[in-house]
C-alpha cells in the first residue's frame, strides 16, 4: 500500500484514515471505536492548549495536526457506520457559523463589540434549540440542559454559573462572594471538627467534608468568572509556577548533595523562598 500523496493535503489525510482502517491497515486502528479513542482526543486537545500557552509555534503546528487527525478519524468511523462523513461535518459547521454571524454575512458591521456578539450568539443558539425541540421532542428544556456531563468539572461549573447568571441569578458585587467564602469555610470547619481532623495531617474520606469542600471549589470558579479569569487556565498556571519553584528547590538540594526527607518543614520553607528569589532574577 502506497502512502496517500496524490490529492490535496486534506484528501491525503482522509485517505490515510481510511487506509489505517482498511483490511490491510493497522491492527490497532482497526480495533478502535468512538469511545475507545476519547482519551486520545482529550490528550491532543490539552497538548494544543499547552503549546499555545508556551507560545511554541513549531509544536503548535504539530499538535494541531494531531488534533485534526482525531476529527478525521472519528469521521472515518462514522462513515463506516453510514452515519455521516467528513464533508457532512464541514458543511454543517460552515452553515452553522454563517448563521451565527449575521453581523458579518447579512448586515456587515451591525455589531461593534464582543459583548454584543455574545448576546446575539446566545439568542441565535436559543432559536436553534427551539427549532430542534419542535422537531425532536416537545418538553421544554431547563436552563442548564445541554451542558455536557463529560466536560472537566471546572469547565462545567463555569458553564453552569454563566447560564444562571444570564437569568439574573448572580451576585451584584464581589463583596457578596467574599462573604459567602467565610460562610463556606466555616461550614467546612464544622464538618472537619466533627471528624476531629483539624489536628491531623490526613483523614479518611468523609462525604460531608467532601460536600463542603465542593461548595468552596464551586465558589472559586464563580469568583474567577467575576474576575474575567478562566479558572482552568488559572489553575494550570499555578501548577506550572509551583513546578518551576519545586524544580529549583530540588536543584539547590542536589547541589548540596542533600535530600528533601532529611530536612525539616521549616528548612524546606527557607529553601522555597530561595527558589522564589532565584526565579525572579
């Protein structure tokens, strides 16, 4: 079998996906289903995000290619089932995006701000759902219908809160959120007192503690939304910052031929501050 090199780049990629799934194709690829390659789709998506945040264009190009292949591969699987193909996916998204941009294709320049665009976008999506509802089911959907359960928890939390905020169910000022923080922290402390865990380093799983901690996470996402900060990006950057400092701390210990376990927490805290200072230089 010859590599596909006769058509346009996208034609070659489509042929490649077909070849991999063919009778004489790749044994691993032939075993895959939509569900089995979900981890690959998620991993490639996050790798694209990583290269964007690192401003790494060469690897961004590579990772976008990997992500594109995931889309093509799912189209190939669907085509084999007779469900739809690549052209159907492309035509549908073009039609949908044209319809959601009347300020570009119908009345150019009708909107002048991103906020106006988002408002129109939500209204158009609402009309689209109403049209589908009339075709497929009669019941009225709830405000929170349509948010995928498979979304990462932080992202799904943000979407839930954004939807209810558009209905007026939201704080009018940030002070209310900080008051709620104190309330939620107090409730968490009550549950931890109940388990006698405040003086312990680690405690067994407790459902009520989990519930109160979950409320705090949910509130943190809400605060992020009010600050116009993406919580997922914010946490990734915090992880990266911690990793950099920890790597410097490890480097200091390795230079001294010392190990972390032989140091007290107070000594490690001093080294942590040294690592912070080194990264500032």
